[in-house]
């Protein structure tokens, strides 16, 4: 199993147990969540490549009492949506889970727009942000499950 497939397995299991969990994807990993999209069509969304608007939508879901889990490529999440995460979640103290895909340089062959080595440093500046960097399937499961149970950003 890969870290990405464990992510899909863990989030799908959490969706079974907690109806407040809503999955939002930035047009990546959709196939891995095929079962979740089939089982929970009203709580799974492929929001496409509009990262700031996607994070703003997640903030609205959080304001409504839901727990959004948003995932996209690391550099897109941090560089393109940083201000939305800061204002929507950090300053308003909303709860959501942001899961980046690909690390800071895994997509480097696609150019500089797909790299963000400063990602952990930037995210650490957001009030209330808890950063986890799992390295195995077990730590992916533990990090996501713990964050959802404790309702930590």
C-alpha cells in the first residue's frame, strides 16, 4: 500500500463513522476515492484547480459545523491558497484538515510552479496549525485519525 492509498482508506473509513467529514479534492486523487464518491456522493467533491476558492468553500463548510478535508498538490495548496488558509482557518479558528500530495519537490519535473520547499515553514506561521509529515502507512492513518478525533487544524 502507498501513503496515498492509505490516505484514501483512512478518510473513507472516517466518513463511515463521522457524518460531518466532507472530502474536497483539488482535481488529484479522485480515482483513489472512487469508493468514497460512490458511497458518500453528497460529501465528496472534486473542486478542480481553484485552490483559494476551494479553501474558502471549505471554510464555509467548517462554519456550518462540518469537517472539511481538502487535498491537492503541496505547492498548489500552500502557494496558491495560503492567504485563504490563514484568514479562513487560522484567524477565524475554524477546523479543517489540509493534506498535501507530493511533498515539496515530488513534482519538480513539472517545473517550479509544482515545488514549494518553504511549505512547512509557511504553514507553521498559521495560528493553530498542526503540521504532520507521515512517512509510512501507519503514520498516515494515525495522523489523519488523530486530527479528526481531536478536531485539530
